[in-house]
C-alpha cells in the first residue's frame, strides 16, 4: 500500500505562456484539475510525471524530492503512474502480460507477477479475459487493462489525463466507480485532469480550477460548484455570476449593479460584491426587471437555455420560447427574486 502524498509548487514558462501552480494530493485523495483549453492542465501533468522540467519550483512525494533546481528524477524512477484517454496497452501482449509488466519490471518473479496481474484483472472486472490481446477487447476493456496495469505497479501517485473522455456513458460510470474504490483502497494520491464536471463531482475530494496558467479557486467540489468565484467555474457549474457593486435604491431596497445595465436585486450593504443565481431562478418578462437582449438560444437540460446580454442565462420550457417568439436580438426584461441570489464579498 502507498502512503505518501504529492506536493508540488512549480512555475513553467513556454513562450508567452506562464504556469504557476501549487498543489497537494494526500494519500488516497483525488484532486481534480479543471480548466479551459490552454489553461495549463497538460503542462502540469507533464511536470508531475517528469516529462517536462519547470523553470523553478519543486515536486515531492512524501519526503522524496523528484524535481527541484538541481534534481530531476527520470519518469520511470518516480513511482508515478500516468493513465490517459488512450489506453496505450502493449498490442503484442495479453491482458495478463500487460498488467504483469509493472511488477515484473520491479523485480517480482514471473509467477508472482502473473498472479498479481490476475488479481488486478479480477478487481477491474476482467476475470476470464487474462489471455486476450488488446485487439480482442473493447475500448472500455482496454481502458480497464490500462488501469489495472497502472495500479499493479503500486505507484505512489496516479495521474489521470481525461481517462473517460472517449468512453461510452455506461463504461465511463463503471470506471469512475472503479477508480474511486481502487484509489481509496490503495491509498494512492491521485491527480485527475478533466473537462467533465461529472468526474469532479463523483471522483474528486478537492477541485483545483486553472485559468491562464494560474489557480483561480480550489476547495471541496460542493463548495466550489455551489458558490463559484470565477466565470469559468460558474459556467462549469451552470450558474450565473455577476460582478459589480451593491447600491441602495430609492425604494429602500438594494441591488447589485453590473455590466450591460444589469440590476440584480439582492440583500447586503453597499460596496463591491459578486452574486450568483441559477438560470432557473431568472424570470423573463417582469415589467420591473432590467433590460437585456437575447444573444443566443441553446439546448438546455430541461428545455431551452436563453443567453442574454451580460452573459446571464435563463432556462425556459420550449413552449415559453415559442410563445414569447424569442430570437437573437429580441429585447427582454429579466428579474430574479433576492432570496435566490447568493452574495459574496471580494
């Protein structure tokens, strides 16, 4: 069983792009790293795996330094396993031989390595498939072999790079459960890079949001997704986020004044603030609402998602969209009950 955690504090410069990340993953903990394309997620994994040396900083596993200004442990000597969306199993080896590769390379006997491989294959639901080669397996089964191979090597740290992106919904759900159970059982510190918020909700103990090479927020998935502080996270969580200033109105109420004429009713003392509210909470057509225009119409989870100026989105049933004859450019008025608005101070 592995018992060491990962600690990294690294800076990378690649042309005009700069990455600066501090990250900790405790034994048995899954840390999900999310961010838009170009945020630096793959660069971070390359540094942790030892494929890229940072300009400065350190990577440590337990008390062992893997990367520093004068240390650069080679990838194969790091006890760091990497599993990507492409299984990359050895095509000429059976499932058993693929999984036995790690223990055999670590010095275990051929007999013990094969026994270990069979145990791991059973753990990932592939008992009876030991002698099949990758060409005889489905994509999901090959991914299970790759996971068994990664864990059979007893890595201290497991790096997952979009491992479920190319799988069907059912297989992805099964593998998420499998990864969660195996990581907890083996106490393996795990870093998961993903674009899928479902990965973070189901698998992660903590999430780290990367944007333009910097960590913009982090914390427990429920906390971050319920009360986001960055526009990318708000979009990921499916909530509206407006930054502005709370002001007192003539009628004695208060509202946050945002860009594009937004006037979001809320409670709070005057001053800078940001507010979040669900698209389903927005009322369209309120005579006392703030003026806006329809920017886009998109398929929504429960109907149609109407995107308006100020990047405020509204969820409506299709019948309402038809009744209101909404089109791109249609003027509308929006409102949201103050009780459904969450206020955060900077």
